[in-house]
């Protein structure tokens, strides 16, 4: 029986986190060090009732996080809300910045 064990690929994540981390810092994932990196976009309490927009240069961010420019095209963009590390309540809504999407 062959098990599916995909090869890890460099993964860049953008996060909104607690007060302990500074904005724009890069965090190496403890479970996949050197493979998964996170950049802190925002920190602290949520801005209740207001939309927040983000715009990033993904190539520049990837290069800064991994120390080299990406060699392949982006394979996936995923949006998710995750609080399993902090166990704090979380609620998020996602929308496109385009009027006709």
C-alpha cells in the first residue's frame, strides 16, 4: 500500500496575531521550519465592525522570508481563520475587493 506523502513546498502565510509579536516580523513554523513562514500584518484586538484591506508584494515578501526569489508560480491562495493555538474566540468575514466578483 502506497501512502500519499506530498513533498513540502515553501509556503508563505500572512497573519493577524496577538500583541506579543511585532508587525512585519517573520515567524518560522515550528512544525515545518524553513518550509512554512508567516509575516505578521496586524496585531492586537480586532477592529469590530470595520473591513480591513491588505495589499502585498508577494514576491518581495517571499524573498525576504525565504532568502531567495520564488522559482515557481503561486499554486494556491487560501483564506482561513485559525485560533487553535490561542483557543480565543474568533470571527472573520472575507470579501473580494472587486465590485463584480
